C-alpha cells in the first residue's frame, strides 16, 4: 500500500519523457548548451592555432561540430558534392529554417569558407566569440547602408584572401514549408566580386521538427548542392534576374527534395 503512492511519482517523469513537448525542450536546451561547451573548447584551440580571427579556424570548428547530428538523432543525405569542386572564391546560398542549419552547413563546409550573419549573434556568449574567431562577417540588418558597405568590403576581401562566403538570402529563419523571397545582398556580393554562386538546398524539416508545435523527432535532411551559376560579366543591372534565377532553381529543388524525405521516428542508422 505504501508503495502505491509512488506510482504517479514514477509515471510523471515517464509521461514527460514520452511527451513531444518535453523532448522538444530537452533537445533544444541540450543543443544550445552543447554548442556553447564546444565553442568554449574551440576558443583556446583557435587562438593557439591561428592567433586570433582567421577563416582557417572554421576547419577546426567544423571538425568539433560534426558529431552533434548523432546526438540529436539527425542524419544528412548529401548530393551534388561535385559542384563544390570549384577553384577559388564563390558565394554559397542556402535556405534557412532553423539554427539547426548550422549542422548541415558544417557537413559540407568547404575550405576557406565562412558566413554572413546578423550582428546580434556576436553577443551569443562563447558561440558569438567562436563565430568572430571563425571570420564570420557580421551585418546590421536594421541599417541597410551599413550592411551594404560591409558586404562591399567582403567582396574585396573574398578576392584578396581567396575566401568563400555562405549567405542565407531569405535573411531570416523560415519554417513555412516554402522559401521566402530572396533579398539581394548575396547577388550583389557575387556580382561585385565576379565569382560564381553555388546554391544549396536543405529539404524541409517539417517531418521531424516543428517549432510552433514543439515537436523535435529524429529525422533525415536532404542536402542538395546545385550546379554553380556564373556571374562573370554581369553588372548590378543583372542582379534582379540573377536573384530570380537562383530562387527558381532552389525552389524546384526544395519542393523535390522535401516531397521525398523519409519519415523517421525510430533509431537512426548511419
Ligand atoms: C563550436 C560551436 C560552433 C558554433 C558555430 C556556429 C557558426 C554559426 C554560423 C551560422 C550563421 C548563420 C547566421 C544566419 C543569419 O544571421 S541570417 C541573417 C543575416 N543575413 C542576411 O540578412 C543576408 C540576406 N540579406 C540581404 O542580403 C539584405 O539584402 C541586406 C544586405 C542585409 C540588406 O537588407 P535590407 O536592409 O532589408 O535591404 P533590402 O534587402 O531591401 O535592400 C535594399 C536595396 O539595397 C540593395 N542592396 C542590397 N545589398 C546590396 C549590396 N551589397 N550592394 C548594393 N546594393 C545592395 C537591394 O538590391 C535593394 O535595392 P533594390 O530594391 O533592388 O533597388
Ligand atoms: C541574440 C543572438 C542569437 C541567439 C543565439 C542563441 C545562442 C545559440 C547557441 C547555440 C546554437 C548553435 C549555433 C547557432 C547559430 C545559429 C544562428 C542562427 O540561426 O541565427 C538566426 C539568424 O540566422 C536569423 O535570425 P532571425 O530568424 O531573423 O531571428
């Protein structure tokens, strides 16, 4: 009789564990906390290796982050690797659904490649500092003229230091099951530097991750690297067409990869 009252005590954590919302918050908290810890480890390693802010640090950051997908029950299916075998600088553009995109980005990140990010990220504790050490270019989205001038400088640096830049042209995270219209910064950047654009598409996360519904199951993400789009000879007059062309190829690839993503709730095989 005495032990009976303990049943609800044992059931409550069990119910919480099996409830989708509990798993969602647990995995999100774990992700942020673990990334913070990894960044704490990466900071001294990067300083020892490169002495400070250097795009080469991204190689080390990438190797530290690659295992995180396993801890969250995610797997990636990458296609189109051959399109990244392009010499010299280029601009990678991809859709942006969640901070989990960092895991896919780290799956395929080429050498000497860093990102364009909102300036608020620099205040994200150890993650902010590691972003700075990895050479991430921070822009102020609230001041267009500042953002434009930082990106114009980035175009010069890309050529001078042979750097590749990853930009999220939607400009914000989006989980509406489609792509948002693209902003034009990435395309101005590529035209100013006269470098190719390599589009990358992440399939929809909606089969395993729903932010509003508090659902975060195991799942598969298709990452499709598309053929490069040349910008040689283009001028600022061509930016709108370039933007439309890039959007169209990415939109088709997004619909195609997202329709065939395997649903996976059980154990993840690799
Ligand atoms: C061990 C632990 C490790 C942890 C490691 C973690 C690593 C994490 C890295 C991940 C980082 C991910 C971060 C993702 C983000 O932060 S996304 C948000 C930031 N990115 C962007 O916003 C990029 C997309 N935005 C743009 O391109 C915008 O155009 C922008 C340049 C920002 C300006 O935006 P806005 O002010 O809204 O203006 P418009 O877009 O409306 O543009 C106004 C007109 O200006 C023209 N324009 C735009 N850019 C340029 C330019 N560079 N040069 C010249 N002209 C430009 C644009 O065409 C518009 O004119 P028209 O209307 O076309 O005439
Ligand atoms: C206020 C600073 C930003 C909060 C970051 C919280 C701390 C994150 C810590 C670990 C998470 C792993 C690395 C994640 C980096 C992801 C960056 C990101 O996804 O930023 C969102 C940005 O693309 C668009 O922002 P909005 O959708 O416009 O909002």
